[in-house]
C-alpha cells in the first residue's frame, strides 16, 4: 500500500511569508507526528496527533508554528512569518495508534523548506 | 532531559567488513530504543527496536543491536556490510512513561560510507 506522502517535496519562500506543509498518512493510521530535521542533525519532535486532536504539541518552537488535522487523516503544518532559522526538512510520520508505545512510526520523505 | 549521543559522525568500511555503530543515551529509567536508517530521498526506515526482554534484538537487513544497561548503550552491528548499506543511521530513544505514544528523541546520526 501507499506510504506516508508529503507535499511539496521542496518549498522555497522569503522571510516573513506564510507556508503550509501537507502530510498524508498511511490510510487508517490514527497517530500522526511531525518532526523537524535541521542540517547535520537528527529529527526533533514537534507535535503528535491522535485522531483529530493534538495530544502533545510540546515540541513546537513558538507560536508561529501551528498544525491541524481536522478530519483525522491529512495534517497541515503551518508556519507564519517565516524566519531563516526555520529552514529545515520537515518530516511527518504515522502509526496505527493501536499498539501504544510499541507502534512503529512510518516516515514520509519530508518537505525541504528553505527561507531566503 | 533525555538525550542521545552518536559519537561517530562518519564511518567508512569496506564491503564485506563488519560494522558497529555506537549509541549512548541519557535517561533515568530504561527507555525504549530504536535504530532508523535514512537513505537519500527516502524516509526514515525502522531497522529494529527494543522495549524489554532479551537485550540482543534482531532487525531487518541483517542488523542487530545490543542493549547494555550498565553502559547506557544500544550499539548497532552487522557482520558483513553490503554497498547498499551506505546511508545515514539514527539512534533514537523514547521515554518509557510516555502515555502510550513515542516522542522520539534522535541522535545526530552516523553517516556510513561503504568502499567496494
């Protein structure tokens, strides 16, 4: 079956602009995660959804970052007033949500965001 | 706070040679432990995971890892490396009392190059 998909694969924007990054999880997966991977670093947790609700948003760096998952499937990560330091690869992962901490997270290929 | 250290940024091995990638974690209790591989243009793929029980875990692609509580380590090994193993490898931990989901904390990664 299809894996996690993310669009766009690359996004170039100017400082101060607004961007939206989209994640399509594996069909039927109720758990969805966003991570951010800066150059030369491992991914850093941003937010976790179980169904439609954000169960843990402790990794969002500030209030310019927001994510939604209105129907419990597709999720959008929204970044307002982008800054050069927001440049990174944004990764989405989904898991079945059925096995708790033993669930395997399946990652998408990521969206590379470049803020000029 | 939990943290993960991967001491080796780059490793080069010859095809057919054995491999060991190091991972050390900092956490008060026994965390859940993971190894992921990231190939160019691909999403992160889970190689193996440890939650409890036998401290030697087998994964996909011929990889194994051993949890050593006394050394706070979870090193990844492969007896004979193939050219297709060239990729970036990430060790990750998740708190064992996470409320039923895994907020993964990743190391900075080790880039593996394989010489023919």
